[in-house]
């Protein structure tokens, strides 16, 4: 595995949290999607890493939006249990992305839990 492949795999995993911070949590799947689009035909490892990061981030975004919808539908009452849900989503995302980046640094592919597999 070349150094460029490892770098792009690490970036695929860390672009999710970076995009999450820059967009206040709304587009964490954009970075992995862009890496997948540009590298899907160049490297199978980068394609797998970026697809996994995209699928995981999209799944977590859907869960977060579902919590927002529950808050809106319950006229704010659901906010009391939505906040722990958002904290849990944030911690799980951070943990998984760091774990994925560390595995990518070793040249291994990380398989994310809790993902709706749209890209492969």
C-alpha cells in the first residue's frame, strides 16, 4: 500500500468529523463522498474506507434528523431525551472515526458499525 493511499484513507475517516464541526453537524458525509468520487477507481482500499465513512455518517445524520423531528412533533418535550441521543451520536461518531483513522494508518480497512450501505 502506498503512502498516498494511507493518507487518503485517513482523510476519508477524519473528513467526517471535520465537516461535522465546520457545518455544525449537518454534512459530515460530504468529505468521504468527495474522496470516494475521486478515488473510487484508483484504489480499492480508499474506495472501501471512504464508502464506509460515507455510509456511517449518512446513517448518523439520519438518526440526528429523526431526533430533531421528534423534538418538533412533541412541541419541544422530546428535547429532554433528544439531547442525550445527540451526545451519544457525537461520541459514537468520534470514536468510530478515530478508530478508522488509526486502522488506516496501519494500512487496514475499518468496517463501521451502524451503517446503511449505499456506497461500496
